[in-house]
C-alpha cells in the first residue's frame, strides 16, 4: 500500500467515509436563496463536487419564506436581477418596477429551472451544527433529521434577514385564533375579510403588510412600539416596450450600480445640504421625494447621513409630508419618529401606508403609552384594556445578520464556538472569513458591503471572490484558507471606523446589532461595512492581486 493510499485509508476511518449515510463533498453551501444558487452554479462550473442544503422545501430564500401580503422589492426590479447571464437578461421580463413576492419567487424558480440547480440541492434539510475536523481538514454538518455530511469547504448563504424573532410577550403562544409571523407566512391564502386583525410591529414588513391588509380587513389594530420613517415607493407597471428599452440599457444600468455606494441606481449629490439656499434645498427635496424607490434616501445631498444639521433639514421635510397625509395630527404625532433622524435606519418604502390610519376601521395603539401586558386565548391585553381578535400577525422582524449563524452550532478550530467569538459583536475578515474557522466562507455576512447593498449586486461580487479564491487554491494545490488574527482585527477596526462616521451608529437598530426581542442584543456594534460597495470591491481586488493577503493559505 502506498503512503498516499494509507493516508486516505486513515482519513476515511477517522471521518466515517465508509458510512453510506455520511455524504462527502468538495464544498457544501447552506441556503438555496439567490446567493446559494449562484454559488452552486459557480462551483459546478469549476468542476467541484458540491451540494446545497436548504431548510425550506424549494429555492428562493427570503422570497420563499416571506409571503406576507404586500411583500415586494425596495430596489428597482431591473437593477435587482442577476447580471451574470446574457441569456437570463434576454429571457426574463419584469412586470413591475418594484416587483412583488410572487414574481420574485418565480424569478428564483426560473433560475433554478434554467440551470437545473435542484439536482444538486437537498431540501427540507435544516443544519443543526457544523464542526471543523482539524485532523481531516473538513467540516462536518449534522441536520435536524439526523443526517450528516462532510466537505472540505463550508459556504454559508443563509442571508442577513432569515432568523425570524417573536416578541418577548407573556402568553405569546396562548392565542387560539389564527397567528402568523410575516417571515414564516403560510403557503395557503389568508383572508382578512370581516376579521378583527392585530398587527404587532411597524418595521418594513409591518408597513407593507398593514397597507395591504387594510384594503380588505374587517377591523385592524396596529400595535406600534417604535415608529419608522417611511417614504413613497411609487411603483408602476412595466409595459413590454419599456422592458425592451430596459433590456437594451442593461450594460449601462449595471455599470451605474457598480459605481454607486449601495449599488442602487441613485447617486448621492456631491453637494452638502448646507451649501445651498433653503429654497434650493427644498426644491431638491421635492424633486427627489417625487421619484420612485430610494431616490430620496440614496440620491440626496452627500452629507445628510453624516451631518446632523443636514439630516435635521431632511427629517423636517419628511415630517411635513407625513403630517399632510394624516387627518388626525394626534395620530401623526405617534407615527413620526422622535428618537432618530430620517435615513439613519433602513427606510421602509410604502404605497399608502399613512392613509391607512385615516380609515375608520383602523386603530393605532402606541405601546409607549399602553404597553402589552400579555397575549391570551382571545386577544391582547395592554395596560389599559383588552382587545379581542380573530387573527394576530407578528411583524416583529429578524435577529439580523448574525442571528442565522447563532441558530447553527458552529464549532471551529480547537473547539471554539462562533457564538462565543461573536458574543460582543462579529469579528471577520472582509465579512467573508473568520479567524479560527478555516475553510468557512460567509456570503453576505456581517462586516460585508452587502448589508447596505442592492443585495444581488453584492452577491455577485461575494460569490465571484470566493470562486476565484477556491480556484486559486486548487491551482496551487492548497487545502486550507483562514484569516490571520492581525487581518481580522484590522478589518474589524476598519468596519467600526467607517461606521462611526454615520449618524446611524447613534441609533438602536438591526444595523447596529440591537434587537430588544433577542437576549444579548442590547449593545450597539456595527454589523455592516459602511465604506460602500465600490471601496469594498476595490479592497477585495487588491487582496486577491496580492496573493490573498491577510489569509493564511496552506
């Protein structure tokens, strides 16, 4: 027996390779959303033996799980779709400028069908644990159904908003009527007609759901803890001839996205808000406010998210717009935030949200005045009364960015737990790898530009970087990649430095790691990279050009 054969035999004995129930792969991907599907395609093109494991029953990720009424894009559809395939760009047509969840899921299915991705995906496979075996140089995954798999490389494509959270309210499981979470919406139709419906939460999903539910509901009661700034989406249909024009401009559109801070089509104005007269500033605000999508947020003066005086001017403008849409100014007082300026949290885009509160069958309950004491079999009790309901909808969001990682027991080199390492906030290198966790590559993870991004634009960059790295390793005969501690510390410090310049760092939000519904999520720590997608991409390209500087390869 040769030395190589003996080494292989020893490895197989140690890892259980002879166990027919233990699957072996070159690389495994967790998650069959857009990032997981694109990564699978790239691995397959490289000739890797790869497998995707998905907790859901089909592809789609966020568009598979979030089926709540009103769910749709907040970036222009034709900037959101993947750019890597000329055939896909030619064959797929968007029907709306801001596409709704059903069409978005159809797009995901279209990609899966076109590239025959499902043959390399195992569905209904929720990962319970992932453990690094240093002797074998492999990751072992275990699943909730008892299955196991091993691979040289572990790639997480679990998404920044994929770990739904329930509110910390006594009796949350006692309600006997219909109860749904927006992030775990059922696959069957839900009717609101003639029903007494409660919605707890007014974040992005709550704003979208409330607007749609109010169209048919018997009576709607909204329980709001923290109001959010919202501005109009201004969605519209895309006629076939307009889609043809968009298709002809795809190269220009993607080039514009590539050069913009968040990869949206909206470019920040180079002027400062205080450099122009009040009349010019007001006129510019009016122009942007009338435009679709994130134009008002992403295309405003360059200093509105960093300078308080500039932000105050923008905030005052939006305040006036909200007040003008509400008949009862006491309701307006409750819906207008007072603890943060406009844009310092990700802005929900809406289509008639404020007008909902002008309806006689809609009631707003401010939980700052009358907090919920408990949920019982028939409804919700606050500090001043009891409300009976037929349905309760929990629009209480997600344990963002790191929550999906926390729900998997990830153990790295030397038995170190990722949960422990990130107890006070994430530490990463480029948001793509973690020191102490060899061969684990994290797409759209913490400290990555993708959190602030038009996500598929940043997904493509993330996946392409990982793919090129793996190809480099294969060509060089390398088996391990791990960030050095020095590189991780430097990148984490850089992330916090760029974030400190934003007013957002002065605000509790999921972008700063705060979630009152999750234990241990009360301390601010910057979760994203705020230097912008172009600078992030440039940094990644420089690192690759320098032989993957900051990574320990072996």
